[in-house]
C-alpha cells in the first residue's frame, strides 16, 4: 500500500494562536464548552483524522498579570481524561490522546485512568507522556523547586515501564465470567508485578482489565537528548517542533536510528508528526487577509510579554510599544542564536516593540503557513516526500473556524493526491496508525 500521512488534530480551547479567542470565528468560552469540543471532535472524525490531541499542565501558566489576563492557553480548561471520556461517547473511530505528566502522579493511578479510557472508547486511547518543567507546577505539589532534568527523565523511564507492567498484570482472556461454574476470572491469568525500583514500589495487579489495545498508544514530544532517548524506547508517535525540513529530517533519522540500534524496535512503529499551524482559505490572498486580521488582534502587552520571554526575560515594560528595541539591550541568559536572530531582524526591518512582539507571538515558535488548499498541501507533501515526517500535528490557529476550514479544504486536497485516507483502516487507534498490538510480556514468557 502507498505510504500515507497520519494526522493529529491539536485542540487548544480557542486555538493555537495567542489571540485566537478574539477572532470573530472563534468560540470565546471554548475552555468550558463541551458542546464546542463535541462539534470539533465530530468534524475531525468526519475528515478521518487519526487522533484528537489535548495538551495539559499541572498549573496555570505564569506570566505578567497584564499579559496572562489577556490569554487563554493553559489558564483554565478541562482535565484531558475527563474530556476525552466524554468525547468517546459521541465518536466511533478517531483516537483520543491526552497529556499526563510522570512528575506529579503515581504509575498505578495513571495506568488505571488510561486503561479505563481505552475500554470506554473501545481501543482508541493514547497517552502523551511528559515530564513537568514549570516552577509553578512544583509549587502546586508541595515542592520548593523542580526536580532536575536528569532526575525527571529517570523517573519518567521507570514510570512508563511500571505502567506497561500494570497493563500486563492481567492476560487478555483472564476474565472468563463463567456463570455455570461461578468463576469470574482465571487466577492463573492474574499476577502481582512486585516492582521495586529507584523511584517506585508497586505490587499490582491493576484493578482494571488489560486495555483493548494491549497498551494505549504511547505519545511523546521530547526534543532534548533525554527526550529522544525516552521516545526511542517507548514512543509510538512523536509531536515534534521543527521549523524546516533539514532540522526535521535530522531529528527523524536520529530517533528512528536509536529505536533500531538500542531497543531493537521497528522504525515503522513510530510516527513522527511535526506541529503545523495553518490558516487556509479559498485563495492565497484571502488566507493572507485572515492571517493579517489574526495578527492585528495580538494585544501589545501580550506580544511584549512573549517577546520579553524569547529574549531571555528582558524587561521591556519601561518602553513604549511604538519604540524600537533599546540599543544596547541588557545582557540575558537567552539562547544566543535565538536572541541574535530576533535582535538582528528587529534592527534590519526597523520594527517597533509592538511589531516585533506580534511577529514573535504569532508563531510562538511553531511552524506556520497561510495560503490556499494547494499551497498548504504542497508544503505538507514536500515534508512528507522528503521523509522528514510521517504526517503532522495540525494546530488550528483559531477554533472552530480554521479547524473546520482545514477539514473542508485541505483534507480533500490531500485525499485527491493519495496522501491521506478516505476511510479508517480499523476500529482502534493502533490499527489506524499501522501499529502492532503489544503482546503481554508475562503471558509470552509463560
């Protein structure tokens, strides 16, 4: 069969763009509207997306109060497992992937939640495995500071392994439910895992049957060396942040190479999906007009805050938004390459703080494109044919408007080119992603 793209629909409440909630085609109260999410999920399923993806954190995002009061993302929104369980009731084929951190949970609780979601959805659950890196999250769990990077990833490795052991603590056919004999489950097909490690001691078994998929699909997003190693060992899908084909291709080859050489995993059993934010319209001119409108809605205080963060915390509040950057700028600990590229662009184009803030805030460090369905599909096809990705994580800049437009305009263009499915291949997320169902490690051993 000809290789085809895999697509995830990334649902930020009102959209990915920092000014999304101000757009006239956005749902202003999306963060607490189940009706909004139901409509978006049904649209994504009708378009044959592989999965819905929900990001999450364990704290409200920290920023200057003048900026955070004008923001939507990571302020107040539904908890992912709760929301995905509700969406499972109104969808049939689309995958349901949610983020859950290994830093402030226990493996047992998380294994039970995702096993439950997989049963409720009849095999459509996915777990986006992350570690928590915000100081505000540590403060919400009685800690004075973050775990260091190495410790967080060491805990994550062990956490993921324990979760998989718990999912394997029952055989697939353990629950015989034999009314005549009175036997509900076969004791030979249940086991204590008795895990004792550096971070966790877990007896088991899990008080939930083995998930329909064996394991919910394991998703990851790490770009650091530790993150790549975690992905090479466990991930079956990765949401990557790269902005160009050479960088994406280097990452793609590195992670898939580690899978094969270090963990004896088939590279085809990992789908790498770079994030892509798309403003699409019937023509390039109309898309540009919509993009310009969206950019114009970025509040100068929000743009200044994001610009300040990207420059390493430089305080720009004393300056008028209609001034250019002060020269010289105070020294910071920002990435020199990132810092220099922003400052060089500002000086070259004589941008004001307002203009530069809008430029940086609009993309928020993610890959973005605006144009006609043909232009967008050409761009996606170029990446895909170059083996820089296996598909994309599509980040609608505002919702429902641009999510619906992508479904109605870009998906048919991809289908016409044979790059994307017209019907789902199977009933589970694994089947649609072309991933094998993992055997039970204990049953296999026995």
